[in-house]
């Protein structure tokens, strides 16, 4: 911060100083709040404002002076925040900026600035409700001058018009924008629906979005989020936004939500609700009539717009909303026809509740009617917001400037009136004060009952809604649980059905161990598996041999293996030979069930494990020739008696009719004397081997 130091000055500078002082004193007699020839664009609002030097941000001119007098309501104070301060300091006697408490001769200096690139981060606060700001320039070569904002001290979150989105690191923040940021320099990119680029000045973007008014300023609520690849440009509230490229972040504004369309584009507003002062009608060269009536004045509606028959400031276009509504904005466009490039460049807005008494719209604390900026071409849409909103049933547009001919389309934005201003603040019907002051009047007191019921109805409705919000998810969860239970039960039932007949071991059958264990179980377990059977014809041939053992006439199922339960005594390729009982049949029928019919093949052996041959092939053996091979081994009694018969006459054949040259090998021994039932027959030898005792 540079302070001015009084030094010696030449006659020219001294004369300039006294001349400037004289100009200020003469101007102080007038009622203007801004005086002098060095004042730049400034807006001095009742509670906030913005002011700057002439030509800012360019170099301020030489030998100029300006003085601003700011007043706020009694009992309040002011504070100031600098956006930029750049005053050449080669001679601080005539180049400076001063802030005074009070106005006129009784004012006292608060601070004086002189210097290039000064940074003043803190707020400068006044002692009273009136402040004078004085800027003077002498001879200089550089310096942008200054730009500052002010507000009353209750707005401690005051920012300047040059603060951009990138200057704030919070995801959500609230700040106070001063009035007059429309006059500041800066460029914004983006629109209301998609957000604004982070390089945009926040307060200028707030004016473009219609969140605050340039003449008043106000509080804003900002939300930052991730940037988008492209930002559109538009014209709104006298602020032009440009197209912008990708950025790291963007920001949007929180609003009241009263920005819905009021039905012109959608057709909710009927043609009978639109009227105009006049309608342009004409016929083309072939006599085809063309009428530019008010029904065509619907935004984005294809076709002819409304156009007046006369081009003067007495023309208007009116809409009846049927009931009082809160109107927050309007969007207009020109004819939207390339062959008829008509549009309205400026207009006023009037409103009424009865269609007879009309009021011209003005901004808050304004003394003049507001003129809205219209379109700059026949096609582009331009939006203007009403701050404060209009509350009326009838809205009328009155063009004041146009291009070629008055023609336009438009749409209104807002919401239902009761949403913004509840009727509960209106005087109750019937009046209640007499009831409250007259104790004997009990009847009057009972008239409050309908009002009380009405006021309690919304909570009941909300309770019903809350109850429904709880019951609906619960019912959905219960139904979902029932459906899942039914699906699981159906799935479990199908699995149980698929596992029937497998002894509850549906997956064991896939292992080698189970295939080995199947050899020791009754044959019914392995039903359906392929096995080798003796035919009844072969059994008949065996009967014809006198010395051959007599086989059972009735075939039986699988025989009991000659084992004693020792699994390890069986070889990998072992097979079972049926055991003969006392009646020359297979094993005890009580154990294996009733015998099968004689004309049905019966199985001889069980399938072998997957690691070896699947089945042992039964063959007819010459028992007589086999005696020598097995005489040295201990055999069960049934086998010995069978071998004692005339084995020479016993011939064997396979089911295929081939001559059986193979025979059964000797029983497999475990290396020690075991009981007879521990013996088991091995698989038959291959056909290349010769029976024992043959040459």
C-alpha cells in the first residue's frame, strides 16, 4: 500500500491541484452522488454498488478528478472491497484514491492509496452511514486506476465483480454480489441449464442466469462440479455469454425453482387466451391469404409469428393466464423465418389483474420504467428475468424498437402464485379479532374450527404419504421374499427328484472308488448299466453234457461274490463267479430276489473300474482241462464238486458263437490261507494263452 507524501510541486501541478479542488467544491453543492470528469461506470445502489475509474481497465486519463458520495440508511455502516488498484506513484500528491468518513467539509479521511499493483485483501469499514470516495489523476504514463465494490456491513461475504469461479475452492458456497457488475469487464461462457465455465466472473454469470439484478445485487448460492467439453453462448439480461472450450470445473446457481414454462409453447395456453392490438394480413401474388395472428406467437412453434399491422409504439401482444401467477422471466425471438427477418429489439412489459388497470414493470427501488433488451436477429432467443417477479393474471408486451416490422414469439416462465406467497398471511375469513376480544361470544370462537381443521389437513396428508412411503417398500420386500422362497423350493425339489435311486450319492458315482464299491453291492443298484449275459441256448448246451455240472434251469440275477468283505483281496481286474448252492442254483434267492424268467439273459458280472477293462467277458471253459491248473489251490466245496464231474465233455462258447479257447485262471491268493469265501476269480485270460495241461 502506497501512501502519498506531500512534496514540492511546480506551478503547473499546483495550479492543477487547486483547479481540481475548486471543481470538486463547486460540484459538492449539487445533489448528485457522482461528480467530476474522471468517473468511470458506476452503480450506486441503496445497499451495495460498484464504482471504477474512467477507462478501466485501460489507463485512466490525465488531469481528471471524480468524487462519489454514498449513503445508506441511518444506523448502518459501509465496507469496501477492492477488485483492482493500480495508480502510478511518481507523484502521489496528485495521483491518489482517498476514502472519507462523511461528506462535505466535515468529512475525515479513512485511508489514502497510491501505487502500482496494490493488493488490499481486507475490507475497509466506515464509521458511519455516509462515505466519500475521491480519485484524482495528474500527469502519468501507466496505471489502470481502480475498481471496487461496497455493501452494508451485514453482508460480510461481499465479493467483487471480478471474482471468478476458479477463485473459490469450496464445492458449495454462498456469497454476496454487489450491484453494478454488468458494467464490469469480464467474459462468461455457459448457460443456465448446463452451467458456467470456471473462468467466468461469478457475479456477472449470476446476472446472466437471472439470479440477481444488476441494479440491486444480492445473495447467491453456488455449486461447483466437474467441467464439460463445450459451453454454449446466449444473450440474457443484457449479458452475452460466449462459446467456451473444456474446463476442469463449472459452477451453477441454486434457485427457488420457480422457472417453469407457463404453457405457451406446450399449448396449455389456448389461442383464445392470446390477443393483440392488430394483426398483419396480406395476400400473395396468387391470392393466397396470410395472417400473422397472435396464436402464432408461441416460442419454438413452427409457422408464422405474430406481427402487427402497424409499426408504432402503440402495438401490444397480450396473454391471459386465467388466474394470478408468479412470473419470473420471459424469452423472445423474432419471426424465425429467413425470408422475413423481422424482430423486436426493445420492449416494455405491463401487467394487470383485471385486464383494465395496467402497470409498467420497474426494477426494485427504480424510478423509471424498465426497458428490456430484445433480439439482435430474427432467430436467436433472448431471455430476460423479472427481479422482483411479477404477480398478475394478464401480461402485455409493448415493443419500443424493432427491425423492419414488429414480429415476435415468446414464452413466459414462473410458477403458481400460491407456491411463492401462501394465502395464510391474508386476513382470515371471517375476521377473528372481535372473537378474541369478546369472551361472551362463544359462537364466534367456534368459527375457528374450520380454519383449524384446514390447517391440520396438510400434516394428515403428509402422514398418509409417509405411511405409504413405508408400507410400499415393505410389501415389495415381502413379495420378493415369497417369490425367492418358491423358486428355491422348486429348485430343491427338482434336485431331489434327480437324485432318487442313487442312494443319496449322486456325485459318488463319478469316482473310481464308487465304481469299485459297486462290485460288492446287489446287482439292482447297477441297473441300466451294460453287462455280459449268458443266453438260454448256451445254458441248454451245458445241460447236454453228462459230466458237466448241472446248471440251474431258471436264471438268477448277479451271484454273490466269493469274498468275506475284504476289499483289498480283490485284484484290479477281478470278476465274480456265481456260487452254487445245494440245489445247483445260484445263491440264495431270498437274498437276491426272485429268479428271472428263463428266456431272459442274466448278468454275470459287475462293471470294472474305469482304470481297467470295463467288463470281464464270460466264456465257456473246459473244466476238465482246468483241473491241473487249480488242483494245488484250496477251492470252495462247491467248486470242487463241480470240477469232479466229467469235465472233458464240457464245451464252452461265447454268446457270439465263437469257440471258447480261453478259460478262467486260478483263484487269486492273498499269500496266506484264507477261508473259502475269501477267494475270488480273476478275469479270464486272453485268447492267446492255452489252458493248463494242454500242449
